[in-house]
C-alpha cells in the first residue's frame, strides 16, 4: 500500500509529517505550509492572506503551483479511497 503523494517510486516517504511544500511568505518572509485548502494566496502565509489585505490578487504567480499541489493531493486522496474500497471487497 502506498500512501505517498510523491508517487509509487517512493517506498519511504520523507514527508510523512509535512506533506505540503514549505513556502516563504512574500509579505512577511515567514515560512508556512502550502496547503491546497489554505485560504488566500499560495505565496502568502495564512495571516497575510486575510481578505482585508491591501495588495491586489496576483493570480498568475500562484495559479500553476496551487493547481499542481491540489492535483497531487487529490490523486493521493482518490488513491487512498480506492484502496479502502478494494480492501472492503477483500
Ligand atoms: Zn505573511
């Protein structure tokens, strides 16, 4: 069974506790986990992603990255669910 989001090539996942990439906030330079479900911008920490931020949204700078992360997490989640289903069958 492989629960590693990095793909089947990884037998041992080194990111067990931190499955999301660490990004540096462009506003306050603090490090934060880039989660696909993190509200706000992918290049800002949660506290700098408050809706009342004055900066205009920079869609183009985080679109591809966020989409890629979301896709990876989605795939891993789907794989895990399929694993569960098959396990129930057996
Ligand atoms: Zn910040």
